[in-house]
């Protein structure tokens, strides 16, 4: 089995976007099951509802394009940036 290939690069802009999302959603909103509960291999786009925002949808799509190790790194960096 081959390791998942990353489709997204973690950039300072991406960290800032996720930090802003975290500040607005301290329990991590749509990515809670992964970022807050530590279920790094779970995708979250399937958890979206009709009333979720465009930003929820964008965050979910970015999340699902990351590898599990990228998800962990991004969560850590975004939380650190949010606490500033």
C-alpha cells in the first residue's frame, strides 16, 4: 500500500486561514472529528450540511486533500498562530 500523496502544501497563508477558522470555531467546527478528536485519517466533507458556510466547505475540502501527518502539523501550527 502506498502512502497518501499530499495535494496541498502547508503555507503561511494556509496556516493563517486555519488559525482564523479556529478563532471563530474553538472546537474546530467541521474539522472537529479530526483536529479536536485526533481521528487524523477521517475525511470530513461527507459531514457537511446544507446550512454550513462556504468557509466550512472550503476548510473541509482543504482538510480532505491533506495527508494525516499534514493534518496534525497544520492543526498544531494553526492553534499556535491563533494563540499568537
